[in-house]
């Protein structure tokens, strides 16, 4: 399984908005600068995130993007699926899709178990969890001393 560039950039963009957009909108050009994403590609991603209700736009000279939901209510699974569709390790986990061994395949059980574990992890990880982890890491890095 490989997460698409679109989903990876989308996650980076929404994390950026969650960190920097607490009390003011985040401008796309600032996300572009911090996340090294092309402006055109970022705008497509932000449009999708807005259509799915994760972010909202603020118009005006000091406008930009803010979260439309609380960070604790946005899961990594929701964001990834909104940008690239269902997360499936292999096709037969989601549906038969014409596999003649669907009911008798021993490997399918393993793929299903792994897929369920990935889904549970992504479903259990919220934007707030990720932001908290980043903030903790930055605090820890501030107190590293070298002698």
C-alpha cells in the first residue's frame, strides 16, 4: 500500500492549518513556503478539503484557510479517504471484484487482518493527536543541550 502524494500533501496542509490557524487564517502562500508544495497543486487539495468540510476559507486581504471542524473530530482516515478514496491494502479486502478465490483464499484473511489494523490506527489518530505530538517534539528539541 502506498499513500498518494495528494493524500500526503493534504495531511501536511491540514496539519499546517491546525498549527498556524488557531487564531487567524493561514494563507496558501505560507503553506506553500513551509510545506514545499506547488501552489497550483495545493489549491486543488485545499479545494477538496473544503468541499469535504474539513476547512473553510476566509475572504479578504488577511484571509486564508482555517479548520471548519475541531481538530479532535478530524481523523487521519477521513482526510486520506477524502483525497484518494477507500484505503485498501489489496482489492479483495474491500470486495470480491471478480476474484475466484474470494471465499477460500487463506491469504485474504491475512490481508484483511492487516487492513483492519491500518484502518483502526488511522481512525484512532486525530488531527489534535498529531498536532500535540508535533508540539511535544518541538518542546523536547528546545531543551537539548550539547557540552
